[in-house]
């Protein structure tokens, strides 16, 4: 009850197993343990943790200011509450190749099922903004190789290499880089900021391993449907910031309502009801657990 029945090791095995089916897997973004529980309850395939969201939630822009400790600890909290596998964003690996090895080992220890590491120069920026810069292909190959060394703690941990080269060097170079990352051991490729359906098709035909696609709002890529992405042959789709954006918009709107009208009475129908929150957090299960342990009578014996 306090922890899900599925262990981190089992989650990793399950992710690899379902990836082999060829089915497109949906991984909504989670920024809270409770959101992860809601994702599982709605029947999704997995949970995704965005580095951008973790950074924004701390009040920072997405420029690589978070630390390995912050990301790892928050990743554990967010992934712990669900039986689903969780993939986490470790940005550029928090340093040089040796740091990438340690980062992967930390994520395994924290219960994650996989991570992606990118080829941007640090300080990085959101993958759908202009002005990005990437490290050399050689340097990224070294980092991917180092990340693979880290997964010896659990060979089922999924290493995903992300390339931001499309916007910097063009599609052909992004394909070349991706193939080099695969040769270095990457088991899945995350191609960021493709601009049209034709590019999605070309990239899929060029790459032999599973592909992760980012359906983030307000970015450079069109928001394709599940059916469209499935037909294009992609394997994992993430919705990294969707739940966070929904929550922040609702929060700001609610604050404006209270400020202008002096009460939240008019927006009660926009809130999650107490009973639904209690149901999601399994309040009654914990209550029953507590009563089963402490519901006893102490009888004082007389001499």
C-alpha cells in the first residue's frame, strides 16, 4: 500500500517487454507523486518526468540549473507511487562523461526505468526554442558510452539518446548523429523538434531502434494524434508539460477569481472534489490499515 506492488526492477523489465510489441506507448508528464497516480488510474503506459518542468517547478527557467541530487530525489518521489515505468530527463548528464555514468547509476538507485541524455551544450535551453547549440558528435558519443557503463547496475534500464541537432545542423546530420549514438550503445533515440510529417517519416525510415517523440504544446512540431504517430512507426510519445500547464493555468485563474470576487464559490465546479482526491490517494485503505493495527482493547487484569 505504501509502495506499489511492482518493484523498480520489474518496471524496467515490463518497459522492455512492451517496447518489443511495437505498440505506441503514451507517457504523460508528471510533476507530482499524485499526478503519477492519476496517470496510472487513467490507463496510460508509463510516466515521464520533464527536466523543464522540474526546473520550472523550482522557479528556474529550463537552462540546466537543476542538480543531479534535486532531479534524482524528485524523480524517486514522482515514480514511487505507481506501478508504471517512469522515464526521466537528465538533461546533459550533469557534467562530463564520468558524471553521466554516475547520473545513470543514481537514477537506477532511485527506481526509474529509463532516462534520456541530450547533446546540447550546457547551459542548455528548451528543445523547441531557437538559438540552441550542440556538442560535437564525438563528445556526445563519449557521453552515451559512459551512460551505458552506468546501467550495469541493471541492464534493463533504458538509455535514450536525445539529439537537438535538427534545428542546429539539419535533418541529415541529426540522422548521422543518431546512428553514431546507437553504435555507442543507445537503445532508443529521442529526436527533438522535427518540423513536419515528412521529417518524421524520413527519420523513422533511417533509424532502426525504438523512437521517442515529444508532443509538447506551443513548440515546433505539430501535435499529431495517437493514430498518426502510431502509423508513422514511433514507439513512445511523451506529453511532458501538459499536466503542469493545465495545473498552472487553473491555479492562476483561481487566484484571479478569489482576488476579484473575494471568494472561490464560483469556481467550485472547476476543482477536484474532496471525495475524488481521497479516492485517488486511497484514504480509506490507509484508514482501514490503521484501524486493523490499532483497533484493540486493553484489559487490565486485577490481582
